[in-house]
C-alpha cells in the first residue's frame, strides 16, 4: 500500500508554503521531514492527515488506508483517564478494556457490593472473549515506558509534557498504516527516546516524522524529505546520507556559481567599455548583467563568515559555594558547588522537575538561594534565553525588533548590521520588513534568540534552545556557539546539540543530588550504561565480598544461619509476588480466586518488607 501526493499547493496569507510538490510514501518507509521553521512541515502533516485542506493538489490512498497523527499540541479529552485516552479508538476491545479497568477500580472501593461484583464478572468474561488482556498489558507497558504509571489519572490533571506522551502512546497503540509524528521526542528523556527508537525501527507500516533530534533522525529515517523555498527535495538514506548528498549538490551549485562569476567578469568588462549604440540586443545584455550582479551579491552575502566578538570577559565568571534551594519539601540544590571559568561549555541534563531551569533562574538572579553564596564576576554580561520568549509587539517589523537591541554587532572583521545578522539566522533579506504576527512559533523563537545575541553578552544561559528549532537553525546556532568567545550554560535534552556544544555535564538526579562529569553527554551516558551492566552482572561477587567481611564478626549462631539464607528468602518472596500478578491476569471471571490472590499478595508484600528490614539490620551488625 502507498500514499501519493500530486502537485500540492498551499499558501497562508501572502506566504506560499508549497508549490507543486509531489511525493509517494510506500510501505514500511520511515521518512524524516526537515526544513527551516515556517516552511510548512507541520502544515504538510495536517494536510496528509486530512485535518487541513490544500489550495490545490491531490492525495490518493488505498481504500481503508488509516492515517494517525501526533501533533505538537495534542487535543485530548479532559474528562478521560490516561488509559481511556490511549484506547480511545472506537473498537469493541478498547471499550471493553476501559470498562474492565473501571469495574476493577469500583470493586476495589467496595468489594462486598454484589452489583459491582456482578459487573466485574461480566467485564472479565468480555475480556476473555475479545482478547482484551493482551491489549490491556500492552497499553500499560507502553505507558510505563513513557513514565505514566497512574493510568487512572485524569487528562485534566496532566502537565503539557505528560499530555504529549499520552498522545504518543495513543497513536502507537492505534498502529495506523501511515504514522505521522510531529516532534515525537519532545518531553522524552534519554531512556524513553531509546525505547521509542526501537519501537519505530520495528514498526510494520509507514512513518513520516518531523524532529529536531538529529541522532533520532539518523537512526530512524530510511529517507529524507527537505522542504526549501516551496519545493520538496527527496534523499535516500538517513540524516548522514542526506548531509553527504546535500554537500554534493551544493558543490555542483558552487561550480555553476563559478561559471556565473566568470561570465560576470566578461560582462563587467563589456559594460565598463560603455557601448555607444543601444540596440535591443545590447539592452538585453545590460539587463542580464544587472540580474547576474544581484545573484552574485546575494551569494557573497550567504558565504560571508563572521567571528562574533562579544563583550570582554575577565577571569572571574561565576562561583557558587554551599548553595541550598528547595520549594517546600522538594530539594533542588543541596550544598551545591560550581566554578564557571572563561570559555566553559556546560550542559545541564536530568529528569523533568529536577531543578534544571531553577538553576538558570538562580544564576540570572530571578530566584534567590535559600542559603549559600553566589559570586558573579564584574565583567559578566548575561543573556538568558527562556522557554517562553518575552512578549513581542506583533505589529513590529522584524528588522525594527532586532534593532531595538543594537543596529550593529562587533566581529573580528568589523561591524555587522542587524540586517546581515538576520540573514545569518536564516531570515532572507526580502522578509526583514515582515510583521512579527506573520511568523511561525519557531521563527519567533529564532528571532528572540537573535535579539539576545545582538546585545553582545559574554555569558549565555540557554533553557531548552533546541525546542521548536529546525535542524538547519540548530546547525547555525551550533556554529555561532562554536565561535562565541564567552561562556555557554545550557539546559537541553538534545543529545546531538549537547555533544557538539558542551564539554562539561551537570546531571540532576533529583532531591539535590547533582553529578558533575567532564566530557561529552554521549560519554556520560556510556559510562552510566557500563556501570549499570557491571552492577547487573556481578551480584554474586558482591555477596561473596560481604560474606568474607562477615568472618570473625560476633553474630549469634542463629543470626549467622539467618544471614546465610536471607538473600534466597528475599528472592523467593519476589518470585511469589510475580507469580501472583501473572495469575491475577489469567483469573478471568473467578472472583473468589482473585480475592484469594489479593490476600496472598498482601501477605507476601508484608513478608518482603520484613525480610528487607531484617537484611538491613544484620548488614549493619556485620559492618560494625
């Protein structure tokens, strides 16, 4: 099965997004869609999904061909639970699973209610008939992998990141013929992204996805579609192959440009001689010269390199000593130390809610410490890029907005105008008079970032700068940061960006525990994996060491015997609990058996807690 798109046109106001683009998506293709913000990537996904109309063009697909879309901002049912939303596709088995979960919850609240028992038996029987147990287990496993453990939590009570993950689970459970994903890695941590990569690699149907995560793009894509100036370019292979093919294409264009330059020199020699007669042929030649001149000037502008100078930064930058910060019972910093030196590149990573943005707010002076000392060098000039851009006057033109900061920035080669900086940040000259209200969300973020950089800071605080940016903008930003002579401190979940920009990592584990690592983020992750694998493969060695230490300790004979067998008893309790959980899933409509299993589970949980407490007590005696 395949989907065909022919001669698609789409404009929004005066801006044309696509002009006569055509493409085909065949079975099991995984296509990464890239392009500068504002070129219409999200709009194209919505058109393919049937949620938005094209101005012209035709989309054909087989009968019964299903398309599922994960948008950037999902529209979910506020009254539904997490599990109900994930199983919201109107299928008998999905309805049955949701009804069964509701019956279980109600029965647990009032286990002696005959009506609730009857309803519970009825839903269990229906689960047996439709094979609902497998769907139920698959959905809960998927939600757990995405950090959504409470499947009965209402959608209305979820954060924005949690909602995006629920929507992702929903579209994956639906398993359509064509899966459309708009920034699927947003709000996912490293483990979740790796899990999603494995899911998509083995997906049985077709995928068209937009992402700024270039590692993800490289590992998943079998093809690349690039939207550029209303046209669509297709490349075979992943992101690495795309970069190679595009480099070859641009090299060929460079050769063509050299030919134009030679032609330009010949035409210039002719025009300088000053032809006396003005025949039609000569006028055409003069016009051609003017067009060629304009083209070459634009090309020279695009090739112009700048080394950003910034404000001078002294040896003293930032120093934090004995810093504490908490919100109620939630600890963010606990006796935190940090020394920031000139030219440092520090990446801040960790789980959502662990305090990464809070640290940036403390450094910028927006939030005070509870205790401790923070010293900022006298020459420090900070710029803080936040996730929520400051309010913009939507009627103001782009060039006026940038010139609010400065009309020029200083580079090693001299002053560079605001207009030229706009060009470097992928805003073509003809767009500089565009009112801000006509820009996409990503374009506004890019403009906001440039405005901060125009102020010539020497310390950059960046909070998730890769969110809502396209791969080309990120490449420009990374090149800029590579040339930037000051300090960069950035919160990000983008592995590629962190590897290219940062050489130090602060990992927020939560509860004030912050790990310092010198090196790239990928190196940090690799060390974590090795430590985890070593721990998982050497439990027996650890036990032997403990036993060796226990020799000669003054334990009673009974305690010695207890210590020798307590590990096996803990393992036995854990095994029994796992067996009980498996039997519960298979119990069907046998309510009496389920009641007995619940009682057994409670007994083994109590025994496991007792054994763990006893193990801790005996371990303390041995260590004394």
